[in-house]
C-alpha cells in the first residue's frame, strides 16, 4: 500500500553546507577521472552538445578501447565514459585531443555550455546562437580567470524559445527574437534580466557572459561558493547590479524564467527558415536512460555522416541530427527506432531518466535502472527521474516526478514543481504498486500543474 509522508520538501543541501567547500571541487573531467564502482569515469565537456563526425568517432573509439563500450549522455549535453582503467588518462587525452575535444587542458572542466539544440534548424523565426557558442568557448579557453570556475558552473545560450533558459544556469544569454541584435543576460534563476545594448557584433554578448562569470568569482571568493545559487542570499541578490556596473549601456527588466523546459520532440523537425527549400529536416531522438551502446552510437555517427556531418547532444539526454534529406527522414528514423532509440512520443521510455544506480555507484541504494524498466508504463505528462540516493545526480529541472530509493528497499515519489515539491508518497518494498504510483504521479495534472496539450 502507499503511505503519505509528512515531509513536504526534498532534502537539498543547506546554504552553509553549499558554501563550505573544504574538500575542493572534485567534479570529474577528461583529465581528472572519478573512481566509481564500475571503474573510472571521464566526463567529456562538449559545448552546446555539438560534435562533428570525427569527434563522435573519437568518443566511440575511446569507449570501445578504454571503457565499457557505451557512451553515457548527461543532463548538460556532455558525454561520460565509464568502466575506464585508472591508468588510461594519457591515452584518453590523446584520443580526444587529436579530435579537437580537448582544446585547453586547463579549461577542460569549465567548458560547461548548453545551447538550444534546434537553433537555426527548425522553422521558428529565431536568431541562430551558434556564433555565440563558438565565441564563448573561445573566450573561456583564453581566460586565465575562468580556470577558477567550478566544474559545476553552467552557461546557457537560449535562442529565445525558452528551452535552456528553464534550466537555471549560472549565466544565461537569451536572444531577443524581436530585434535579433539584442541579448538578455540572466544571472542564476533571477526573474530580473540585464538587457545588453543592441549591436551587430556577435562577440559582445559572449564577452558579457564571461564578464558575468568573472564577477561571480569575485563575489564568491569569501564564501567559496561554486555556483550562483550557493552564494549567501544578500550577495546573490546584489550580483546582477554588480555585473551591470561593469557593463556599459545595460538596463534591467523583468523576465520570469520559464518553469518548464521544452526539449525537442522526437521525430523530424520542420526545415529551418534559413534553408533555401524544405528538402532537409533535423532528426531528433531521445536515448533511453541516456545510455548508448556501441552499435547505437555507431548508427548515429553513420546517420550524421549521411546528413550534415554533425550531432547535437541535448541537455535532455537526446540527440539531434541536422540536415537529413526530407524524403529519407522516415527511413532514417525507422532505423534509429529499430535500434532502440526513442523517435516518437508514444514510446513508454519517453521522459524516463535515471542515475547510474547499482552496481556502478557505491552510494546508490538500489539498481534504479532495473526498477525503472520494471515500472515503465504509458508516457506521462511529466518526466520521471529515478535516483539511487538523496543526491539525485543528473535530475531534470522545472517540473518532474522524483523517485528516490529508500534504505528499506522501497521508494519515495514526489511531484516537483518549480515553486517547490508536493507531499511525497512512500511505496514500501514488495507491495507491487510502484508502477501504478509512478504513473499516477506522472499523469496528475492537477497536482503537477502540467498541461494536457
């Protein structure tokens, strides 16, 4: 039977704990491997999730030769390689460096940039933020001060559709679709944005984003905070004004952050408005639990090779393949579907995510991936994320269903809204009601505040 619990909130870190970083930033990277129960782990930063075919092949080769063979996608559009030998670092760095995935060894962990995956590809009349992405990554890799950023600090580049703006990054640039030459700068989850002066200079907004990050570092020095949300309340509240004081011509405006992200829908996206015809589309596929086996990854690489030669990993553990010939799109999607990828909203795996769980993580209380497979059901109106412990590594943002393994072998289910979680429900072990409880939480629009559209 289900038991309602009295707690009405998740258990986030206290502000004091967040600011007291005595153990240092141990966030893994390509050069700093993390030791897990299934071997060492490397996290490869991929700004904007953009990979050439050559880079995607290098990831595949590194996973095959040095790891468990799989490529694991993260909630920031990056890739992880697991099951690595602890002494593989030099060879891994050589493989990825030769492919251009390691442009600066000193900056490899701070290249955390998410970007609107469909920017410039679909038929929405929105600015293409790819020039911002290229320039911001270049500026980061040339900045001496940026080496002090935590591996958790996040930049987001939103083309105006609100998708990555909803992720609550530390520094978010938002294109203004009404002008095409104006950018908004959001700091953390603040509802106040700084409107940057209109300009035709595509480097101006990325320079402002880097300056905002450098201003954060100055403000964070006394507390040792790693992210904007970790700053003491008074310092966090004053940060936008502090940044505005270092930028010329900015004005403040109210622009509430979107509460729900809108990831690309699996399937074909309409041709981009910059195309001379409608003969090409972008293909979008989600990845069950974010894990791509060798054959699946190779199929994606070959699909990209037959299209525009590029893959875009999304912050929702999906992949976008630009430049697919429209007349071949159904066949290409059918091949991805046959390989186990999610190519349409009817898949029971749509919106289902999980941390690595047992046996890969010593802190996990359960094999949550197996639990998710057992409880998978009809698609719901909210995403659901399964966590093996209270850390909830890789969980989504906005509104979602939080399923956490508990020490007694059961699970706790909480519907999370942007304004806070609802009362959790406990599902004891052995009751056989877990799938029903998860389906109810995903489909309860009244509780979740979701839409049926």
